[in-house]
C-alpha cells in the first residue's frame, strides 16, 4: 500500500473512532502493512497536526484525530485532506495544481471535491492577478492577500484605470496647491523651495479630506503613485529630518522645462499589439481606445503638424519655420499679437459691435425725421413766430 493510501486509511479509521485507537488496535488494523512505513506515516500526520497522541489512565498511547480537523459537513477523508491543504495556504490561497500534487488525487475527483466545498461555502476560489486564468482556493471567510487581489488599484482582479487616474490627479493637485500657496510668501527662494515639499502623510490627509474615495488608501498606494509621477518628471523627491530625528521622504511638484511633443505620446510606439494591428481585423486603430484618446487629446497639435507637413510636401509658398520665441521686432510683435484672444476675451469688442448694430438704424431714423421737409417748415414757422 502506498503512503497516500495508508494516510487516507489512518485518517478514515480515526474519524470513525472519536475516542481514538490504542497501540494494540493500531497494530491489528495495519498488520498487513509494513510497520516502519506505518510509523513514518503516523509521524507525518503528527507533524502536520492532523492527529494527536494522548495517554489514557493506564498510560497506554491513544491515537486520535485532532478536534480542529473535524469539519462538519465533510463526509469523506479526501474532502478533509483537501480542506486542510486549503486552510493551510492562508490568505495567499493555493492553486489547484498544487492541491493535486500534495494530495495525489485524480483531477476529476479533486474538481468534484472543490465544487462540493464551494457549494457548502467552506472554501472559495479567487482569481489571482499574478497569472491570467489562474484561480486560487482559500477558506471562505479569509480575506485574500493584496498580492492575490492586486491591492487598492484592482477591482475584481481588473486594473482600475479610473481610480488610478483620479488618485494620481488628486496627489498632483495636493503638491501643486502647496507649491502655489508657498510661492506667494514674501520670503527668500530657498525658504519657498523648502516649504513646497510635502510628505506622504500630508498627501494622505489631503486625499482623506476630499472624501472622493470610498476605499482605504494606504501609504504604499501613494508611494506607488508618487513613483509614477516622479518617472513622468512631474514631481521631485527629497528627504528631510523631522524634529523627532526621523528622516522622511518628501515631494514637490515641478513644472516641466519642455512639454513632450505630441508624436512622442503616440501609444502605438509602446503597444504590445502593434504587430497584430492593421486596417482590417479585430485590432485596428479605428476601434483602439488608446489611439482615439490620443487623437482627441492632441488633435490641434496633429492638425498643425499635418498641415505643415502637407505644405512642405506640396512646396507651397508661405512662411516656413517656427515663429520667433521672443518677438523683439515690430513686425514679429504685430504678427504674434494675440488678436483672436483679445477679441474672444475682452467684452468691449463684442459689445462695441452690438452697440453699433443697434444704434445705427436708430440714429438714421432720428436724423431722417429731423431733416424732413415738414420738420424744416415747422421749425421755420416757430422761428418766425418768435421774431427771429
Ligand atoms: S492603434 Fe492601438 S492597437 Fe493599434 S498599434 Fe496603436 S495603440 Fe496598438
């Protein structure tokens, strides 16, 4: 008899004997098995905490199944063994292949047991973010570890893009607000620079005050967001010594020296599906969200780019090159004066035109009435009467 079968037989026997079995009964029950193998299996079960050895009043050894292992509702010993392996995996869970390796059970039997355990709400399966299509099993009441669920940034094992974007925006807003508020201080630039740094706990307090998020955000979530912002060049990191003597990391928002050109932000350059993307088929730019978002965001810049490109290719006459960065000549000043902006943003332009449009017919009518022949005759008569 192999070890797994001996183990299953011992557990079966002990389950049917709630008061345990003594040494004599043990020998009788397993007389057809190799005694050294039996002892090894018993020792293994003891080490796994599945059975215990007690002594009766005559100091005889009693082998007994541990109380904690007797789960109500588990009819067979195989169910018990599978349950025990799942329980031992804790909040990390155990993959079905690992259960199979440990129990030596055939796949169809194991699937049946797992289904039964799930229907009795003793265990549950959780999708792991570590591997696609991999489910791990854990006890029903156990909260899965963040390494299995993915933590705060995952919702039902899917990466929550909206939540991450919002948290990034709020984190950056906190840093920007701080930088703007200290910039108004009439102190030296060094003081302003030092005071524009905030710590992770300051950011957490700011985010809690907004009451936007209904999940608990932890220090290391903010740490990850700050890391991304730092890679994007939007913030810089430093450290400072607190009055308690502890060194803490602090961060401040920085304005980028140059903006990233639109063409560099194009998603196709880093797209893992670019080789499968074509004008026909399932993966096309026309139904790609990333490409559409990029087009919408940068449409003005793109139109400008294509317009300039077309003009260059067609050899059309006209101004070439870039506008002057600092227009110091009169013609450059006139050429770059933001007329459109002033017309759009100054009320006087709009109301001047409305005023002219409303007043012109009114003044025309007044002028016509005043210079009419009847009015002139009336005026002459009134002058005559008054002796002028
Ligand atoms: S259009 Fe979309 S799917 Fe196609 S290569 Fe660009 S990013 Fe990838």
